[in-house]
C-alpha cells in the first residue's frame, strides 16, 4: 500500500549504521555500543541530519563534519 515505505526505513537504517561506524572508528576502545544506542533511543524521532548532529555533539566529535574527511 505504501511502496516507498521500505525505502525510507532502509535509508534511515543505513544512515544510522554509517553514523555508528563513524563514532566507533573515532572513539576506538572508548566506544560503547550500549551507550550509543541508548542515546539514539533517547532522542526520539529525529531526521537523519539532526540525529547525526546530536550524536556527534554527544560523543565529542565536533561540528558534524565526517570524521577523517
């Protein structure tokens, strides 16, 4: 009934996994998967760009520019 619904969910999923990988690479041994996911869940429903900004600020990665670029 909603042919674009799966696409939008997959888009959000891939953005979230990319963000998690970025934070994990940047924090190295300090990365805590549970802390990351607890923070994501605590944010509620945010568009991917706002979620990225909130996560990068929370985990001390600065301005929101991709790490390593």
